[in-house]
C-alpha cells in the first residue's frame, strides 16, 4: 500500500484528542499552516500535507539529537538494504514504502545490546510515529517521508554513488591514474578501469584496510567526511583547461599537488571525487564502509552531563527579584526619557548615537544593555516611531505643487505606555519578558562588524535566535538541583563548552564552536539574567514559565507578543496557560508597589521597593529624584515645590496629598517649605493676550523693570501694577523663572491657567492576535477541527 493511503488510514484510527495533538505539533491548522497552503479539509488532504516536503522540513528542524539519530540510522539501514538514492531531479516522485526497514533491526542497531538504550529508542520511535515523521508501513517495518530519505543522508555522511560521480567528473586519463593509485591491474579502456575502481571501493574490507593505511592527515579528513556532511573544500583538483564551465566540466589532479598531503592522498586513491570548483565529495561506498569505524555512541537519549564548572546555588530568588525589579525600572526610565526628549533615527537606520548615549545615561546602564531595553520596549509596542509632519511648503506657481518633504522620525512612547505605566511591576514586566522570548534576535550581541551596525532598532532577522534561546534555557532546566553554571560574565572554558554541548543535544548543529558562536550563547544567558529568567546560571520560576511559553509555539506569531495587552487574554491561544504561570511567577517575585513613603526632616522622602505610579507621579511633581535601587529617594526644594504649584496645585492641596502618602506625620520643615513657597507663588501674573505682567506688589514690578537678567524682555512699566514684555508669554515665563521668580500664567478672564506639557505618542503597531490567525487557537477549537476531519473521512 502506498504511504499516502496507509497514512490516511492511520489518521482515521486516531481519537479526536490524538489528532488534535498531531495538528498542534505539526502546525497545520488555524493560521499555523504554511503560507499559501489552505488548511486541509479531509483526512486525505491532511495525509498529503503531512508528507509535503515543506511540512516535514519544518518538523525535522525542531528535532533533538536522539530523534535525528534514529532517523539517520533508518536512512543508513535503508541505503545498505536498497542502495543509495540515485541522483535525479528534485521533483522526481518517490514512494517511501519502497524503502522500509525492520523496526527490530533499527532498534538493535541503536541499542548495541544495551536494554536501557533499546527502551529509550522505543520511546523515541513512538514519539516520531505520533508526529508522523515515521510513517505507517507493513507490520514490523519503518518507512520515512521522502524529505528525510533525500536530505538526511548527506548530513550523516552518505554521499552519492561512485560510478556516476566519476563519470561526471573525469575523462579517461584521470580514471586510469586513480586505478594505478589503487594498484589495480591495467585495463584496456576507461570503462574497464572505472568498473574496477567501483568494484574495489565497493569492497568494505578493502576500503577499511585502505583507510587504516592512510597517512594521519588523510585519516583525519576521512573521519570528518564519514561523520557528515560528505563534502570538503580543497584545491587538489583543477578543471581541465583551467576554467570551470558548469556541470559538464571535467577535472584533473593538480600537477605538483595542492600543498595539502591529506587531500592529495585521498584524491589519488579515488576516495574523494570533484563535484565543483574546489569541492569534493566522499562517495557513498566509501562512507558506508567506514561508518561502523566511527567512534562515539550511535544513540544518546539523554543530554550530556555537565561534569565540570557547576557551582552550588543556595537560592535564586534574591538575585532574580533584584534583576526583575531593575528591568522594570530601567524600562520605566527609558520610556520617561523618550517621552521628554524623543530619540531621532538616522537615515541609514537605527538610533542616532548621541541619543543612544543619552538614553544609556538616563537608564544608568552600559550601551549594550541599553540596546536590549530599547529593543524590548519597541517589540513590546511600548516604543514606536513617529514621523513629524513638516509645515506645507508654499506653492511654486499656478497649478504647481512642490514635492512633499519628509519630516524627522522620532522614537516615542506609544499609546500603550500610559496603561503600562499604571500597572504593577509584575504586570509591566510580562510583555517585556514575552518579547525577549519570541523576538528573533540576540539583542545584546554585537557582531564583529558592529561599528557599521545601528545602535538599536535593528530589524530582527536572526532565524536561529529563538531556537538558541530555547536550547540554552532547556539546558539550564536539566541541571541537577542546587547547582548552577554561575554568572554569564564568568562563563568560560569547560563550563561554557559543556553548556554548548547540551544546547547542541537539544538543537543539533545550532551553535558552531567558534568565538562568535560561543559569544552568542553567553549573550543569551546574560540577557536571561538581566530579566530574572536565570540566576547564578540556573533557571528561576520566571525561566520555567518562559520555557513553557516557547514550547507552546508562541514565537511563530511574532511580531505579536503574548501578554502585550493588559491582564489575562484568552486570545493568546496556546500561550494562555504559560502566560498565566509567568504572571503568577512575577507576582510572587515582585512585591506589590508601595503607595506610601517615609518623609524626613532633611526634606527627603524614601519609598522602599518599587513605588506605585500614583506615588511616583506625586513625589516626582514636587521633588527631585536623588537615587534609586532597593529604595527610591526624593528631595524637596523651593524649585521642585514651585514645579508642583505651577501644575495647578495649591499649597494646602499639595500638603494634603503628601499627608495621605506619608507613613506618619509630615515633618515641620517640609510644611514650612511648601507654605513659604505657596505665599510667594503667583504674586505676579503674566497676561497671555498682550503678554503683560501684573502684580499688586508695585515694588516688585519696579524691581523687575530694573533687573539686568530680564533685559532681553525689554520690560516697561505702563501702570503701577502692570508691566509689558516684548516676548511671548512662554518666553517671558521662562525668563522670569530662570531669574528666580515664581510667576503663573493667567488667561484673559483672570483665571490661572494650569500649565501642562503636551504628551505626544506614537501610534501602536502590534497586530491583534485574532487578525494574524484565521480562527481561534484554543484547545476546544483544535478538537472541533479534529472531530470534523474524522467525521468527514
């Protein structure tokens, strides 16, 4: 029976719960399907979709090491049984049921006589069958999707057959030269010589003996090619005529050698064949003969243990609590700084350097860390880009319009900022942690050419960042209780390599053992520490929730960020449960905001912990923030109190609000300061219509007229209680306040005008999750779809 029919019959035997799980894991319903591919409506369509190369490739990309080892072993056994797949056009039909292997033989090959390994291999095989990456076949047989058969062989060292490779690459002289290198008897023509070479290298015992006699450099290369992939860059062959003309080109051994004795020896003995300019391939026969000689386990069902570099970790709570509170505070300072002085974007992209330095100073963090906070706030839709509209230029003549001029682009808080600011610290941290989890970029990592990169707001295009993040967190989650890797800044040597090996077990081939690859791992762990996701090199309760969030597939919905709306949302679909756990972990970690402060006789107010938005706004309006950390300190002064009175508060009203926020009584020095400032506040009035200054204190107006500090206003006394100014009301107010006076703005009707700075906001841009999907994604919706498919057959 063909695989598509067998798979359709197997799908019909599943329960609605089992089919719903398959649809979720393989991402085939409700907006998770591949672009341009409608959702399957029948079981036959679903079977075709499960066999589709793109769908299989997406599923294989998420497999761990033992799962890939099992598939690779099945491909190797199929190749030994049926021979290698013959080269052909990609679109050539391929029927998986024609290359099945016995399941018992596969399990024996992996277990090598170890009962525990066989049990683990059986579990791995069952998991792959549940995801339909191992297809239904005859009883006791294993069949693989065509994508796995075609593409996995190369990664495990299985090249193409020797005969067609030699026919494509060589003319007769080179074939005879290789035959001579193998000490084969002289053949009368090219066909006989090539047949003798193929027969000799098809003898496994002879190939293994030849490899054993190879020079050390050649043996090392053979081991690398046998482990896969079977391709190597080398200069041991050159195109005939000195120029490569395409696939029809022929090659010859480089006269005088390439300078690499190892590859020259392999080439002279036919163990590698040219397949392109400076590219050779290990033939299937050679790789298959040497596979059993490879050292190392064939099946590793558990991640490698970290034997070195682990440190005792008594408690992660204090460090995680401090990191989470610091993250909330720094983003709060960042957003406030952008609201007061928006950052500007360069024409080449990214934030202007001067604004980057200013924001780094505002949040009191290094520039690399500041980039993290900027990008997290941007992807959480708390910061946005706002293009200022310039004044329309005058027309250039009758019927002619000048070209529109683009205004500068500024970085501003979005409309979500005000709602975010009113939430508790735990609620404010949810979208930031979620954004870090799903954004496809290692935000704080600087590549080697970072001088040419924008400081922040770089388009997230790192397709491996989320997988790397998930691998690092999964590796930390598997650490023994009470042990950790220590801080990221000190991670190096065997401890770092051990972490990379564990990450490689979860995502094979993801982290190259290069300086850049290791730096990305360290940067990912450092970001987790800054958010409280990890502490002392092990996961916190926040990190455990993030692992669940990533396992739910939330990253596939980016640029939508789970939890970006206030409060729990059923619209977050599969991410709803991990988000609830994340909110609970943050609520347990971060205490509720403080609504009161302790006022002291030295005119300071101290709030231990995180102040509530209302308390921060009240004290920020009447005092200057001096320091922060585990406690926030504000200091009152005449200028800061005047600032509160300028905002429309009367002295007694301000005192009443301070008393309501005080732990105990207000100290007398503070009451004296507020009342004294209130008595002098508003003694003069700036008239908005004609920009007059009026005051009942005639002596004060004479003093203003004679003041050299106010000469630029060109004040003139037109009445005992009235001065006029040549400057507009705003400039007049600023000049008077700079000279140490305390004027207020008065409307034409005599009513005091409360001065408020305009609050400009960027437009929100994050799409609602419902708009990104074709339907609901909760469990009940997937079950309904599964039941409908089973009923329709």
